[in-house]
């Protein structure tokens, strides 16, 4: 082993010196990617910050107003309500997704007949888009031509057809049901990779020591899955904080603007009211919240896997 | 005796497990199956609640014909969606294969910084930079064009697909390259003839994610495509479902949702292992 290392190290160094110029070509290979990221990401990011300091209507001149947009945000109770609703939705939907996805992951992780079929079925809704899923459910939730209201009425469970989208509670929980249906399979696969990375001997050893299934789950499965859990959590939280499609397509922010999310409010300010500067300031707030969440969760991820 | 009893118990357990599995599978599949079946009802029947889900008065493609009468028809937005998705796949594959190769096999100034910057864009929500993207597209003359939308989608794919491709190239042993270089292969033939066949599973994975991402994306298309002739399927269907073209025809919505779901489901069923691979690669790293 040592002899190979000893002979190959100088050889490699010589090759690198000779290839010194050729290495620069690498810059050429990554140039298209860098150009795209700069033009369509870095520049817009800088512009968001710049625009947030301006009064910037769609038509006409824009002018610098300093931090006025940010002062306006402090007084914008509808934005804070949207943010509060987004937080509420994120907490509820994340819990709901995990409550469904974890048992599914445990179920498909054990090899048995038809596991492939089960896994594929659970995962199918995850590959269709949020827009398709929202359109589909907006039909299922429709009071006259849909499925749920007429079905419960026909079965005699309700006295009349109930419009699920007319009041906050049923509308909100309908969205939760739809999102869980759409996303649980995705979270399930992530959790499954975590479960599969636990060495089976560990479980067997604990079983021989007389640990029951619940004790094994708490002492082995959960601690060893901490990183995977953190990742699934990041994806679920980030996705939910940015929720837009389902609230726009199924509820249009209603009933009575109670389901406007943060992104929805920014969309309204920027592209319905065309207050581009104010929208940019709102975007900065959202951006800071999201980056902060990501950093916190990345720290969770970085902690070494294992039992403390 | 005891053996027989434990066998009976095991069979009982299996039955219980499989019934749970089948019921759960049906719950997840039901909305999709319900829509696909209902879309084939005659228009008259589509207005009624879908009980039962299958057509009772004969199969019909009337809903698809109706869908085709709204706005610019079905074919134009479908064409737009296909164009945007295919172009996103082609461009993001080309750009990330080149970048993945560059980041894996060369040393150049700022290499690590550039890599980290590209990867960290995944932390920043594109929803918060849509207005400036709109202005940038206007500035470079791609405002309200499908090509502009493609550029945005490709950029959004890059962190994931460059990460995937860099890892794929890293996994190719250096000896193979050195042998090819002895035979006089230059950088380009090396990449095309020697490396590509070895990293193609990675390419299939990023192509699949790029297609699904572009085909399903909603908010950017809604904001950036203001002209009806540039609508992609999700935007056109949402316009229809919001009553923009008059009374809402739920039969047409079912037909449209079927059209929107089908490519995703077919591609996923065909390329499932590549999809799961991509998820795992993201999850493990």
C-alpha cells in the first residue's frame, strides 16, 4: 500500500504541473452554469434588495425611499396575518404529513410480497404537480359536481350537501387532506432511506436483550434516524412556508381572505397591485425567514448521527 | 399443535398486513383513478357527482372535445408545456453535464466558491425573486416568451443536477480516463465517448427531475407568461377552472387534469428506480 502511494504521489504532481494550463479549461466547462445562475439568480437577488428601497410602480419612474417599505410592513396587519396563517398551516401540515408518512415508511421498509406495489401506489400522487393535484381536488371538493359533499349526502351522513369550501375550518382541513395525500409518499421515501441505513444487527441484538418493539423504536430507530428526520423536516417546512398553488387554485385565498399565505400576499402586492418595490421588501422578509430556518435546520443535520 | 397455531397466527398477521396495505394503496390511488375514469363520461353525465366513478351511459371523449373549445384550445397550451419541459430537460442536462465534469475533473481559481454559490441557491426561495426575474427577462428581450421561462426553469434545476452530475463524475475511476488519454483522447472526446456512457444513470435522473419540475411548475409560469397564447397547461387549466372562459365545465377540468397527470405517471412508472435514486442521493448526502 505504502509503496504504491510513494511512487504515485510524485507522478501525480508531475502530471498536474504539466497539465497546469489545461486545468483552466475547467472554468470553460462551468461557465454556462455560472452565467445562468448569475443572470437569473444572483442579479435578481441583488435587485430584490435594491428594489425594496424604492417606490417602484410597474409604469412610470421609480425613486429611492429608503426604509419606508419596511416601516410600512410593520404596519401591514394583513401581511402579518398571512404570515401567522402560513406558520399555522406549516405546523399542522408538517405534523399531519409525518403522522401518515412514518407508519407508511415502517410498513414498506420490511420486505414482503407486494412491497413494490404498495410503495409505488403511495408514491404516485407525489409525482403529479401541485397544480394538477389542486385542480383535481377542487373538483372533488365542489359542492354540486364533486365527490365528498354529494357522497356524504347520498350516504345520509349529512342532511344536505355541505359546501366544504365556504367556511374556514372545513376548507382548511380539506387542503391539509389534499397536501398529505400528495406529499406523504415523498416523505415516506426519505424516511425509508433513514430506516434502511440502521444496521439490522443492532435491532437483533436489542431483541435478544429483550427490548420490545416500542423500546427498540425509541432507543434505536429514532436516535439513529435523527439526520433523516431533520432532512424530511427541512423539506416539509420549507415547502409549506412557500405554499401557494393549492390556496390559489382551490380557495383563491378565501373564504374571506382567511387563507392568504405569505407568498400569496407577495404575489398580490407585486402582480395584482403592481407595487413592485413593496413586494420586494416583503420578499426580503420572507427570504430572511427562510434562510434562517434553513440554517437552523442545517445545524441540526450537521450533528453526527448516533446515540448521544 | 403449537407449531400449527403459530403458523395460523403468522398467516393471520399476513392477512391483516396486506389488507392494511391494499386499503392504504386504494386511498392513495383513488383520486387519480376517479379522475381518469370520470373524464371519459359524456358531458351530460360529468355534471353529476361522480358516483360511481366510471361512465354509466357509455364511454365518450366529449370532455376532451369540450376542453379543446376553451381559449386557444387544448393543443396550444399542451404544445407550450411540451416545448418548455423538453427544452428544460435538454438544456439542464447539457449545462449540468458540462459543469459536473468541470467541477469533478479540473482545478481552477474560485472553483470551490462557485460550487458553493450554485448549490446554496437552493436555500433561497425563487418565489422571492420573481419580480426582478420578470424585469431581467424584459431587459434581455425574453419577456413573455417560452424561452425565457425555460431559462428560469433550467436555473432552478442547476443546484440539484450539478450536484448529482459532479458526484456521478467523481465516481468514475481516474484510471479509465488516464487510459483513454494515453490513447490520445482530448477533453471533448473524453467527455462524450468515455465518460458519458459511464454517467448516464445520473443523466436519466436529472432529466426526469427537470421534466417533472418544468411540466408541473405553476407560480413562475403564472407570473411570467401574461399572454394567453403562451400559457402552459397548469395556467390554462386554472384559468378554465376559475371561470375565465364562462361557466366551469368540470368534465373539461377532469380531462385537463388527466392530460396533465399522464406524462408524469407514465415517466415515473417507467423510470421509477432513477427517481428513487435521485431522492436517495439527495437524502444521504
